[in-house]
C-alpha cells in the first residue's frame, strides 16, 4: 500500500481551507489600514463558517458507517488520520467555540487597543491544530497538532503586549507547556521502543500480542498520561491554569477553557480508547485519582477567589475532574458487559457522557466569560466579583444570563449543566464506580457556594456605578447563542444526546 495517495487529501479539505484562509488574513493584516482591521475578524468568522460547510460536505454520513470511513493509510494499512464520527463531533464543537470567541473579541480588542489581524490568524491556526488532534491516530500527527495549537495559544495569551499580567501569563504557560510536551514525547519514545510504532492502532495490536518489556510500556503510558493531564489542567498538573486564565485576554481565556480543553480531551480519549484500552486495568485507577483530586482541589480553591477569571479557572479544573469520570467509565473492568441503556453499554455510555459534557461546557463557560467581556470598559477590567455588584439593576438581561450560566455550571436542573452531570454521574454508577459519583455530587454541592456568591452580588449588592452597558451586536449574538443553548439543552436534550452519540469510537471493546 502506498504511503500517500492524492485522493486522501479529500479528508483534510476543511483543514487545508482553514489554513489557507488563516494565511490570507495574516497577509491582509500587513497591508490593511489599522482602522479597518476589525473587518478581518468578520473574515475569520466567515473562514470558520466555510470550514464548517466543508467539514459537513466531506464527512457527511461518516458517523453512520460501521467501519472507519477514511483517512491517511500508512504501511500495513493503519491510518494516521481518521475522518470518523468522533472527529466530526469534536471538530464541530471546536469550530463553534472559535466562532463565539471571535464574536466576543471584536469589541474587546478595541477596548484593549490591540485590534490586529494576527490575533484572528493565530486563533484560526490554533483551530487547525485542534482539528488534527481530533482526527489523529498516530502520535506524530497528534503531537504536531498539539504543538500547532499550543504555540498559537501561547501567542494569544500574551497578545496584549502593554499588559504585564498578559506577558507573565504567556511566559508561565509557555514554560510549563514546553515541560509537559517533553514529558509527553519521552513517554511516546518509550512506547515506540516497546511497541515498534507510534500508531495507536499498531500500539494496541502490539499490547494485545504481548511486548518484551511490559514495565517500560507501562512507564511510557503513564508519562503520556501525565503530558495529557497538563493539557486538560488536571490536578496536580494544573499550576499554570489560574495565572494563565487571569492574565490572558478574557476572550482568549474563554477559548482556552473550552476549545483547548475540548481538543485535549479529544486527544486523550482517542489515545486511551484506540491505543491503551488493553492497559485499562493499569490506567483506570490513575484516571479516577486524577478525577477526585481535580474536583476537590478545584472547587475548594475556587471558594477563596475574588477574581472571576481565577474562580472560573479553578472551576475549569474541577470540571476536568468531572469529565475524567467519563474516561473512568470507558476503562472500567466489565463496563462493556453492563446492561445497556439507550442501546449503550457502560463504556460507550461514558464516552458519550464525556462528549456531551464538553458540548454543554463550551456554551456555558463561554457565556460566563462573555459577561466578563461585557463589563470591560475604560479603566475597569470587569473581572472582579465586585464589578458584578448590582448588575441586575443596571442590566437585568445580562444578570439573568449570568445567573443561568452559574446555575448550569453548578448542575442545577433545567440547565444544560444538569444534563451533562446527570450523564457523567450515571456513567460512573453504571461502571461500578458509585463512590466516584458520590464524590462528584459532594463537590457539585461545594461549587454551588461560589457560583451563588456571584449571583447574590449581582442581585443583592449595591450597584458599582450608574452607567449602563452598551453591548456590541457581535457580543450580544454570542451571549444569546450561549444562553439559548444552555436553556434548550437543559429542557430538551435529546437532539444533543443523539449528536454526542456520533462520537462513539469503534475501538471500544
């Protein structure tokens, strides 16, 4: 079988389109007048829309095919890039998150006096890397996608050059990101040494047949797990998160909390299901430990914060712990033989629950950060809890939106967050990890304190000022989309559950 066939380019048409448009925006930013560069944001939004159409056109129907529908083959017939239902779902979530981020950035960059086409180009290139992370089935492809995403996000975090916090956040994120990449690569090298390949499917085949150095294989798998834990901000590999989230431009913080986390979890799920599923007896306990530590430390630390961005950063760590419950369910012993619910065994239920929660979390979290963007004005960053004081009197609709987002993050019924947590907790129970679900419920109760504290400040606190907020049409559209999705998923979740079912991987036993 040839290493490369020209017809295989069909499967990466969306990535090629987005890459080309990102470079066009980068070139235009060098020649367009400074007062017209905001138009490049709308061009970037159009680029995401064109990419979404191309994604649907080239991969429509892939979720219904029982076998892998297409990708780049390598020697032996093992693909290194797959266009399947899993990648289609996660790419769609990433594109939506990026589009909402651009809508929030248009006015925000004006306030920061940092409107530039390079911002939108870097964001699009980060999305390209994320799309390869969702489709990659070879560590070479996954790592290139990961580094493309990471390098672009490093730039975005430090994009406000006159802001020392932004510069500091970018430096911390870069140093710890490089450290985590080194750990990940070392783990991949050990896997290659024991299995003779970097392809996930070949690694799984080698594990099933038995390797000569099983201990080295296990060390390699653990190091890969540690490297991925850095990217999803799981405890104890979370130390970069609060400072990076606080210092980054608020719109970029929302992008990091949603799109970056979604891409990292897509890569993690692909690695553990496609490559390490036969090692689940060794890694499932590690995933459960990371879940408990992340939930507990994230929620407890969030209580102490008076900065909304830092509070949401620790909340993001806690939510990473919730999503890890889905991975635990995937790897739990005997999960595939559990009674089926909605046609899914426990392992499949866990994967669908993780995918559904990432979709829910994207809308809810971006909506919350969008409200912080709305409060940004001359001389006021808008990221302190005190800045939300009396918001219900000055902007009732904005206060209601933030109320819904906070209740959704806490998992209150009739919101999207409740549906997501219901599925994750149910996945843990069905996988015989009921104790993990109990820990998650207790942590959800703890989180309600700091979410409601912000709500009380909005509705009971004295107004921080008399001015009202002029919300740009783009930001209003983004907030309306997030609010609408949060409420609709909360009261009518079935279409979104069916959408998340497309993320099922055939690699599950």
